C-alpha cells in the first residue's frame, strides 16, 4: 500500500465503526495522506429555530473530516481541541463539503484545517483541530500485515 | 417578568423549536440571566470507534447551553465562533452537565464560557462561544406583550 | 511554605529572569496558587497607528499573568496555545490589570483564563492559555530545599 | 496602482506609523493583496527565563503580518480575536518569517492564517486572526487620489 491507499484503508476502517457520521449521512469522497474530503446533505432534522443548519451539525461534519485526516497514517489519534468560525448559514438540502488538510504533524501532536463549503462553493465555516496520537494503530493486525 | 423568568421563557421558546437538542435527549435544568445549565445522557448511538462519546456530541451539548445563555435576554443571537478543549473522554451512560456563563456581553457581541462535567464532577470539556445579536426578539409578539 | 507562598516565590524567580515583562513595566500585584494579578501602564511606545495600544502588547501582559499562574506550583510549564479576544481599545496611560485563574490543571496540561481590564474596570480583552509542564522545577535547588 | 501595489502602499503607510513593529526590528519582505511576509531576528532582549524567545514576541510578529495582510486593500481593519499554537521554541539569533494569507474576507470581517517559520524552514508557530473593518481608509487622501 502507498500512503494514499493507507489513508483510504484507515478511513474505511474508521467510518465502518463511526455510527455518528453514518447516521448523519456523511460520505467520504476522497482520502489521501493527511487529507480528506467528506460531504453531508443538510436535512430537516438538522435545522434549528432559525430554519438554518444547527452549528453542532456543521461542527460534526468538520470534526469527522479532521478525524479521517489525522488518522490517515494508521496512527490512532483523538482531538484535543477544536475551534470553528461560522461564516454563512447552511439551509435545508444544502450539500456541504468539508476538506481537511494538515498544517502541522509532529511525532505526537498535529494541527489540521478544515474548510466547509456549500454546493455554490461558498465558505460556510472554517475549522481548526488539534490532534494527539494514542500510540496504537487504526487498522486491525491482519489488515496491517497485508501492507 | 424579572430577568430570570425572561431567561426561562426564552429557553422554553427556543427548546420547543430545537429538534436537534430534543432529539439528543437534552434537558434544560436551570436558566437565569446570561446563564444556563443543560444535561444530556451519553447513549450508545453517540459513541465513536473508541467506544467514547463523539466529540461532536459533546460540542452540541455545550453549544446548546451557550445558545440558551446568550439568548436569555430576549435578543436573538447566533454563534459566530466556538472553541472547545477536550479533557477527558465521556462514556456510555455518563450524565453530562453543561453550565454556561457570561464572560462579556456588549450591545451586539458576547463571549460565554461553558464547562462540561460528568456525574462525578470531573471536567470533560471546556467550551467558549462568541455570539452576535440579530436585532430581533426570541419570544413571539404576544408573549412579549405579557411581560 | 504554603501554596500561596510557593506561588509568590515562583513568580519572583520567574520575574527576575523575564527581561520582557520587566522592560514593559509590568508589576506582579498578587500571587496565589494557580492565580495571578499583573498590571502594566500603556506607554507611548506601545501605541499603533490608530493611537491605541498594540494588540501584541496586551497579549504580552496576559501571557505573563498566565505564565505566573501556570508555574505557581513550582512545576515549570510553557504555553502550547493561546487565544485572545479584543473587546475595547486601550489608550496611552491606561493602567491595565490582567487577572489569571485556572480553569483546569491536570498532571501535565492546564487551561487558564485571563481577564484584562482598564482602570475603570472595563473589560479590554479575554485571554485563554493552554500550558504544558516540562517536568522540571521553577525554583533553584537551594530555594526548594528551604521549603 | 494594481492590487499588489496598493497592498505595498498600505503596508508602507502602516509600518511608518507602527513604532512597535519597527522597534522590534521587523522587516516587510513582501506584500500582495491579502498576503504579507514579515521577518524578525530574535535578539537577547526577546528571551525568557528558558533562554527561548518569549511567546509574546512571536505573537507580535504574527500579529503584524496579519495586520498588513488584512489592511492590504486600503480598508482599515483591526483584530477582533487571535489564536496561536506554539510548536517549537525559537532561540537567540533565529530569523523568523511570518507569512500571512487570507482564509476568508467578507464585506466587514476576515480570517487570516499566519505561519511562522525559522531559518531552517521549521514551523515555529501557527496563528489565526479575525479582523473587522472600520469603514475608513488606510492611505491618506492625497495618496489615494493618485491611484
């Protein structure tokens, strides 16, 4: 496996165990080393009283894209801190795309940025995530031995 | 209505229109002017692959507590930015409590802190939210005229 | 030494080696365990083109108060991340007070908040600092053996 | 003037009134629309007790690069919030380069990222700035009428 194939295998493994992302209808569109692209359509259940998408739902999308990117080297990592700026409301049926990319990855900690855009390429939110590695693999033993 | 009663009426109005918070089983335990306390139990559907509560779910709880606090004066406000530090994992059946309090409230923008603790009073996360008022009321006209 | 005396000794030790804080005219007004209060007067050299205090100078004041607070238990710690919200400009001759207090202190990492107010008790900025301990003492050996 | 020449004129105007940046020995290396590159050498006076560059000094460098970038369209803007992650210490005589680039610029508010690297292209810190426009020009009237 090369680095991008490893990234895809890690995302597949994580996504298959991530009920939250699947229940929200997320889709992993693209994976590469320390990068990801994840989409989600805004449904009626995601709306708040202003009839716009709940900020927590946009955060979840960004957080998932961040998780796939910072786990893409088969080193299990969790979020230690995140921040998000909300720039424009998202509305029912909008198709949101979160693109995560690395800013810094050290031996143990990393920093990733995620942009969230709608179907008109308008920026909906900007997210930053700090990750910390756990010193364990993402992939199960047998899958790793294939690589 | 005094300030705390107004805060309660605003939270009631918001919560009744907030499908996301209700669907997650949140409960508004206490409201006062620029303050709130909201609880949520971690369910199986909230777990990630590490069998701990998805960070996005903890964010949603904090975000709701923040929203109730920054809308508590019957001035509709939205989040412009949020940040969260994750300090300790939350596990299935944990009862999380988010307590929001004001750091700053100007004419238009505000800053609120939210602590998220578990049933053992251990700190699970710290959240900060920046709010921006929209120049409209939270309560419908008839309810305001009662006040 | 009790915890507050230890905090004072640590701040004294740090301040005597901190040319930056002394050159800016900072003064440590009060120290306690995981808390500090530091003042600084805004001078002409601190002004930017808008004739208000440079944001970096306000940051330095907050950062010093944070440093004294997160080093107050004789465990040397450095900042891993900081954030600041600027709420109101500071002007020449304003006397700024930074008050740092702990939000969380674990075995290794901590989170501290700092409020920066002017002489009219108006909030100028809000600062949050994340600290990481270095596994070394603040005080030199001989001073510690006294305690 | 094209957009990049305007950016250079704005930076020149600001720098000539910014005693803080000049006193710290900063140098504007490159300006373009919504982008800047600023260098600073770490001097003995910038060191803290650990003999590494004071975090506040690194913040000041990043903050200046941010200011030049968010004022580069001749619309005066100030910082409303900033955050910084410290990744690696800077030492005496290190030559730091701050590169600011736009993430988002709306009618009134903007978000800019700044990377701070040393002379070995190692990342020292990552900075994010939120800006708010003031509805006034950066350049004096006569200079603008030339454009």
